């Protein structure tokens, strides 16, 4: 049984079809990327998966149907989203943001261990734990968003454009951390416009174009694909 | 002078005791020093403190801009009037009527919240404003075909609150001193204000309070944290509204008379101003705002007498001058203390830290290289 099985996922805003029936499969422990141009429907697909927008089609998580469940119920089952633009709580402190990540958890001891793990991954956040999250730099905010998601101890982590709006050197740092989180055994679905980076860090990938998946395969194979090269890697 | 607050901070028990004594004797000091009418002003200050703390749950904690808050105050007041006045010939005891008013208002809070769950900011403000007006207009017109609210005339002869046969609405002589109703109501309102403060404090530090803060900051991210955003928002509306309903019931009993006029949009705006002026989200700030905005307009009424004394006649109508000064004070506040007089810890940090972000960006890039 796969961790996530999606069949014919459709998301529409009014009359506009953003996602036109896509199939996805993610196995436990994988890092899978979903790449595509602006407006291809990647973010909408993620929002559909986690119940933030109305959607049709079948979503099975650990074999269980998720359709129709509200977001908070899906999160309680072990799926967590790091939203596009990070979505940190600007007027709460760094520590309070991380606490919010563990909102659904009651296991005090393990939560403290995870907090230490986050501070190990991002010493910067430990230094600034009392500071308001809104006063952090863009890169630090992305670190905080990732850290907050780790605090939920998710079985599947959905990342929406973690490189967006960051300096190249900060992007590198974030991607090192994503690889590290994956090594910890967290399954990750990574949505990214920066195809080059996404294909480097992931094992498998899906390519989306105007609402549909047009190509799928091992990341290395996708990176060598002439069409992907031409359209997304600029080679 | 500088050492006095420090000294109080080092002796919190003593500071608390002093405050308790001061609050206990305040109505007597005020009535001797300023006249009996000022005890009434004090009562209203407490009533508005309850209202402002209630609205602060919705606006300050959960970040939902509600411009129709006065409707809940109206509902509490009218329920009190219906259940203990000659209007329907009912005279139920206050300990039954006050909680019912809070409950009714809370129910209407959910009723207002449910259709507006997807709205935020300006849009929510407009819908809530409409809701407030709808309630007022209903109260104004529900005198026919069945007379429920007595229309614009309002409901008169509402029972005063009476505790164990001791009516707060009558003059009593205690130890040879005449004590008047506003003084009794002062203690009752003080009790309910303290109760409201306690609840507001507990809510702020609770799991629910943290969920409200998260929704205020970013609703999508809050949902992604596993917060049931729908129920938590409805809870904010309901909690805030029930304090409005409670205050409404107290108001009806205190005044003995209510009419739709008391529940217009200006009142909603005023309560919001109290929160903004005092410091949104911060309990002492909100109370300070409520007290200032109740007492100041009353104090400014003396402007007419002063003009007559200084110039021989009244040049500017004190009522106009009062609103003008009030408006100027609000503008000055927003320019010089945008976070409020007593801002919350978070807002204070936010306003202080805004400049430092650029240097930090540079510093963190340096870190990433290392």
C-alpha cells in the first residue's frame, strides 16, 4: 500500500479548471517532486490534497479516503503543508510559531525532542527564538516554516515552492535541509518551479502542464529528457 | 517618582492590595470630590470595559473586524427588558436573565459568524456593520403587528437588580450614610468586570487563544497546523458576543429604560476605538481605553462652563467642541502611538523591530555561506 494514492484529482475555481484530473502515487520514505511552469496547477493540486480547496477525484492516504474531510482533520492524520509564501505567524515569536506546529500533538516529551531537532537543524532559529517571526529575513522565515512543519511530525510533508523569493545561497541552504529532513525518514512531496533544484534533490518527479501531468519518471531520467531540458532547465 | 512603579513591581501583593482598596472606595471618593453624577460615569466606564474586553476577543485575539458588536449589547439589554419588566408582565430574577442574555447573544454571535466565515478585513467589517444595523432596525420596528419591542419608545420600568431582597435600584442608608443606586451598581459592575478580565486572561493563554492568534496571523497556515478554523472562529464570535449580551443586561437593569437609539453604529465604533486607543489585544490597554473614552467626553462637557467663565458667553457649543477634541486626540494617537497607549507585548515588539530586518537579511546570508 502506498502512502498517498491520488486518482483523477480535479480542482476548479469557478469555471476555471486548475487541475484537470491528475494521478499521483507516493511511497513511504520517498522524496517526490511536482514541477511545472507558473499556473500549471501545482499549488492547486497541493491545496486539493490537503482539503484547502474544493476538489474531485480520489485521495487515499495510508489507504484511507480523505475526500470531503476538512483540512484540520487531514492534518491530524499526518499530512502537513508548508504553504506558498511560507505562511508564518508574523506577530508570534519564533518559539510560539514552532509550538503552533505541534498544535495537534499531546505527547509532551517527543515534542520537546522534535523542538531540539529543529533547533539543531536551524541554529539561527534557536538564537532568535524570542524574536517576532515577522522580523526574520525571508530565508529565516522559510527555515521557520520548515521547522514548524517538522514539529507536527508529519508522515507526509507537502512543500509549496520553498525556494520562492530567496537569495540563491539561501535556496541552497534550504534544499540541504530538505534533503536532511528526507533522510530522517519523512516522506516529502515537493512542488517547485525551479526544476533544476527539485530534480536534483528528489528521486522521482511529475511534470505538470496546464492542469495535467504530462510526464513522470525518475528524477535523473526527467533531467535528461529533451523536452524537460528545453522547457524547464533552459538547456 | 520613578521608583514608585519599581517599588510596586517588587511588591506585587502590596500593589494588588492597594489597587483593591482604591477600587473599593473609589465611588465614595468620586462622589465627594466630583459629585454624585460622576459615579454614574464610573459605572458606564466599567460597562464599556466589559464591552471592550468582549470585542477584544473577536478583534484583538482572533483578528475579525466586527463593526456590529453593539447588536449583541442590544440583544442582552432587550432580553433583560422582556424577561423582567411590565412589557410582558414577566419579572424573572436577574441570575436567570443575565446568563440567558449572554447565551442569546452568544447564539446570535454564531449566527453572524457562520455566513461570514470566508470573509476577512473590510468585507467582514461591512457585513457585521449591516448586522448591527439590522438588529437596531428590528428593535425599532417590532412594535407591530405584535408589540415586542415597543418600537422607538423603548421599554420602560425595567426591574432593577435585586440581590436577596436588597434592591440595587433604591437608596439605602448604611451606617447613617445615604448610598445611592449608582454606587451599588458600581460594585456589581466591578464584579462582572473582574470576571470578564479573568476569562479574557485565561482565554488568551489557552490552546484556544493560541489558535485565535494563529488564525489572525494566517488562516491557511493555521488550518495547516491542524486548527479547526471554522469552529475556532465561531467560538470567538460566540465568546465575544456573550460578553456583549451580559453587559447589555446590566445596562438595561441599571438604566431601567432602553430604546433602539442606545444601540446605533456610533456605539460600535466607539467600542472599537477604545480597543485601538488602549492597545489592541492587551487587557490593561483595552480597559484603559474604555475608561478614557468614557470619562474624557464627560469631562469635556465642562468646556461650556469654562467658556462662560473665561469669555462671558459660550463661543463654541461644548458638544461640537467635545467631538472635535475627541477626533483630534484620535488622530494624534494614531500618528504618535499607533500601537495604542498600552500596546501588547507582541505589538510593541513589532513596532520596535521593524527597522532591524534589513541588517538581519545581510547577516543571515552571511550565515548561509558559512
